[in-house]
C-alpha cells in the first residue's frame, strides 16, 4: 500500500463510531435521538479528550444534526401554549420525559409538573431547552 493511501485512511475510532451510527442524513426522531446521544457522549469529553478520528466524526455528525434541526425545528410555528410546543418538540425528536430530566438537570416530579401544565418553565429551563433543541428562547414564551 502506498503512503498516500495510508495518509487518508480513517482512524480506527472513526470507523468504530461509523459502525455505531453511520454518517448520513437524519430522517426520523429516533435517528435524531441516537445521533444527539452520541454527540453528547463525545462532546462532554471536550475537544482535547478526543482523538483525530473522533473529532472528524463529531464534525460530520454535527453537520447532519444541524441539517435536521434546520429542516424540522427552525421553522416551527408558535402554535399553542409553551407546554404544547414542548410536547410537540418531544414527539418530533423522540425525546422522553427522562431525557428532559437530563436536559433540564431536574427531578422527574418537576418534569411531570411542567408537562402537565401545573408548573411554568423557568428562565433556566427555557434556556436549556432552547440550547438543546437549537431554537430561540422566544419559542418557549
């Protein structure tokens, strides 16, 4: 094999990630959920905690997640109450109440109260949701 071919060969870590979740357009909420889980797992390690193959994979995955966000989330109409909008987002992205607990860093009971409409979303909750779903905070007001 020539040295040029080896120079462009993907790292083993990249190929391992490709086997877990291939880099291709995201089409469903379940695929989005799987992709964001991998992204979060890599992102928490930080740029310096990843090898070159993992960084390359993360860059590609970010592009596909961003494309899905632009296509399915960014143009969402502001219909219904903030709670109804959140429920719609959850359904479209296959986000569970347990996922919300992690996103909001709160208890199960708080998520239940928010989803039932018995408790309003705090500014911190809105900021976390907007960041996670890549929407303007205004969407939840």
